[in-house]
C-alpha cells in the first residue's frame, strides 16, 4: 500500500489509511455510535481479518471524555487495553452514547496465533488526525492514527 492510497473494503463501513510508519483507522456510519463501532472493527482489521475472529465471549467497556474526538480515542484505547490484558481479539461491537459517556460491548475470543496470524501489535490510539465529523449527507466518520 503506497502512502497515497487507502485500503477500502467493498460494503464495509471502515477503511485504513497510511500515516508514516503508523496506520489510520476510520469508521463510517449513519450514526456516531455506528461510526465508532466501525472504527473498532477497523482497529481489529489492523491486526487480523475480523472474519476469522469468533464473537464467542462478551466484555463491557465504559468510558467517558469531554468531547466526541477524545471519546473515540478513549474507546479505541480501552479496546487495545482489553485486547492486551485479556489476550483477546474482537470482531463485533455495540455501543450506546449518552453525552460524554460511552457504554460498549465487544465480542471476541482469545488469540490463537496459529489460526489468527496476528500481523502487528497496536500500541495505542493517538490524537493524530483524530476527528469525528458528519457529512452533508448525514454520514458520520470517526478516524485517528494508531501506533503499531
């Protein structure tokens, strides 16, 4: 993937974009919650093919931040923390937003290196290119660069 191209997935509400040595994740959806869920799926896709991750176990994540951009970073960093401490990967997400609070559920399974073949370890979501926007057509986009 050259630095001027992005990886697109037909029919998916998420994409990757290159940013130096790191990679950007972007989620899109008709609601801000859906855009956050798709950004989480894009995060998983940095590591493995989400289709290879069975949504067998459920965990809950609650976080808060003073604005939607910081809440996106907090959500992604909370997922990265859960992946690292539980040695899990996630492939399904559902969130509810209420003001500056996010209540999320992630479904996944323990990492199986032989089956999942993780490509990289994501260290954290950064504030680089951190943005949550709504287009004129009403589509929400949530994006940031993750440190790999």
